[in-house]
């Protein structure tokens, strides 16, 4: 295989996944902000409630891929399942564009189901494009992963541009309905998914060889009955029981919310089902590989728990504690104003006296009751030339840190800020920049016979990620836990560590699952990888809740110690993992 080249299908999958992730990460970038926004037509939820929903959504969106993997393995094949998933996600984003709590839940539900069908199977097809024993598979997944992050990087800039423009210039649908920034941004995610779906359909036939029909070949089409009877039905039953049992558990000192209890309850039958599948693998070597994979799945949960705090705790820190005045990009934001948002009143709570304030006459003070009415009706705006409604308490907070030297803006003008969702692009930007370096580094080590095993790379990634919370601990000390605002440099450093950890762990995990899984359950095991991501994401949501209640000087070290412990566990188990995971070459 000295002259082996990457397969042509890699381009199709790269572009399809790039556009799919454009929509997916656009939603993730603004969801928490939309839920907690009280100034620009958001839902006005508390940070804790938003963290509960965000964590539950992110958990479920990675929970369903194991079902999508089984559907592909046993019934539909990967390509058909991918198309179904793409259509569901596109519809979900468009439903979210209609502003109401009902459409919020319906839209997120469609995205959850769609991602379950799409995500594991496109990753499986990618691995199937490479012959057994291919030395290019790992780098193929790295290239594929770079496509994911190009979409994840670009989407936040589009979201910011769309949000800012349509906040000032609502899209009039009917005489009584005008869509503002949040709604149009969600619709933009649906457009991105549509482009990805069209790209995949154009090259649908070219991927046929990487998508064998589940009902042909040596493996007969398997029944979905075991999935429904042994997994799905028990998971639903236990989840419902745990939901209603939560209030009684709280009475005996087990403080768990019904939503968290339901999710954790649903996980138990799924875990038992995977153990049953593992014990049923007939070939001894295959059973060992599956056992090693399940061990990896369990350990990397903590990686996702730390990593996906970018959507809750780190987003809250960005919104509240980061100096978001443009600085070096001030020329762009002054001349292309739609790339910067108007500062909401809450921004000035911990702003220093050097930060310019809007003129006092820009604000109109209303009662608490009237402010709540305006918020519920989504009539609050922060737009050029318009009054900003605030309560007396909010008004006092805006000016409490000012001095006679504090700059005051002209009446009706607002301070321009970098949108908080743009900071979500730091991680994917680093992925795009660092991926060639990481691939080249592993190639350099491989040529010298020094390349670590895939399991060792995962351990290294987890260790690097565990260092990120230590940076945020330093940021907490530097800002006196939010009494003052901090430099964006803290976020850049945290995301840099998380990115190097991600590049060592996430694409390597996808490659490992494809290499080690028996052919007849490959997509199902890929779903298992995303299932471990789901558990980690829900744990991340719980951490996001704790961030709103826990002492931050304790919160960040707790995360670092947890990540470090499981990284150490990987290295302790490394000799055993390496023995289990010997790739077949036939």
C-alpha cells in the first residue's frame, strides 16, 4: 500500500459533513444565549434552566446515533439513513425559526432524531472507503474532522451577521409576525443542512461500494426486535419511572432533577444492551476488540463532560466576564457594523470606568411588571436610535462603576461588542490550523517507529483537555470571580488546550471504532462512540448547572482532577488495551 491514496468519496463526505455541521454548530453556538436572553427577544430563562435544557439536548442528540447505527446495519443501509437524517434536521432548524416554546421543543426533537440517523453512518461510510489495514485511515478521519470544523467555524460568523442585521431590520412575514435575529439564524442553519443534503445526493451512487446492503452477502438481514424489546422499551420505561421517582428521591436527600433522573435511568438498559451484544460476539478476537472499545467508551465520557462546557459555563463566562469590545477589529466593526452587536444593559454590570456607556436618555425606566410583560412579549430590543427599556435596578447597574472621566456615547448610540457566539469559533479555527500540524507530527513519529497507539493518543488528549479548567481557574482569580471583566486571552488558551486534546482523541476514536468493530455491527459500535459522547454531554450539562451554584474556585479544580484521573486510568490500562486491539488485515 505504498502508493495508496485517499478515496474520491472523501471529498463528498467532507463537504456534506461540513455543511451539516454548519447548521448543527450554528444552533449550538446560539442556543444557550437564546434561552437566557432577556434583551433581544430570547426566552429569558435562568442560566440554570438553560444549562438543564442544553445538556439534555446535547445528550439526546448524541444518544440517538446508536439507534441510527442499528437501523443502518440491520435495515436501511448507511446512505438511506443519512438522507432521512438530513431531512429531519433541516426541518428541525426551520421549525425552530418560528418563535415559541412549543416549536423550541419540536424543533430540537427533530434535530435529535435527524442527527441520530445522520451522524454515525456518515462516519462509518468514511471508514469503509479504506481497505483493511490502510495506513491512511487515521489521516482520512483527521481530514474529515477538519471539514467538520470549517463548518463549525464559519457558522458563528454567519449567525452573528444574521442576528445583528435582523435585530435592527426584522423580516416581516405577515402583518402581525416579524422574525428577528434569533429566528432567522435558526432558519440559516436549515439552509446549511439543505446544502449538505444536496451535496450528498449528487454523489449518492458513487458511495455504493462503501455501503453494502444489510440484506445481502454473508450476513443475513437482522431483526430489529432485540433492539426494541431489550433496549428501547426498557429505556423508555425506566426513564418514565425515574422521572416520577425523582421528587421522592429528593425527600431522602438525593438531590436530582426529574430530567436528569430520566436520562440516567434510560442509560441503564442501553448499557446492558451493549454488554449483551459484546457477550454475543462469537469470534474471540472480535470480542476482545469490542471489550476494549467499550472500555474506551466509558473513560472518554469525562472528556466530553469537560469539552462541551463551551456551550454553558464558558458561554456564560464569555457573555458576562469577557471584555468583548472589538479592540484590534474595531476598524471592521466601525465600518461593517453588522458584525458587532449592540451591548445589552447587563454587559455594563462589571465593566470598568474606562468602558463607554450609552447616554442616560437612551434608556427608558419601566416597572418590574412592565419589563416582564415586554420580555414575555419579546418586545425588548437594543437597536440604534431606539429606546432601551430597563428597570431602575438595571439602570443603576449600568452606571454604578462610572466616573466623571467615563466616555458617554451620543444619545441613541450603543457600545459595539463582539457577539458572544463568535468565541465559539475559536475551537474550530484552532482545529483547522492545528490539524495539519498534528497529522504531520504523527507521520513524523510513524516514520521513526515512535507513533503512539490510538489508545495512547486518546489518553494524551484527555490529559491535555484536563488542563483547560486550570486556565479558567487562573481566569477566575484574575477577574475576582467576575467582579471585573477579563481578557479574551483566557478563552483562547483554554480552547487551545481543548483543541489539541480533541485532535488526539475525537478523530482517533472514530478511526479506532471503524478499525476494531466487527463488520456486522460496525455502525452500531460507531453509535456506541456517540453514546459515550451523550453520557458526557449530559454530565457536562450537570456541570453547567453546578457552575451557576458552586464556588468557582472549587468548580474548575474539580474538573481538572476528574479529567486527570481518567487520563491516568487510560495509561494504566494501556498494555491491556493494546493487546485487545490488534487490527484484522483481511
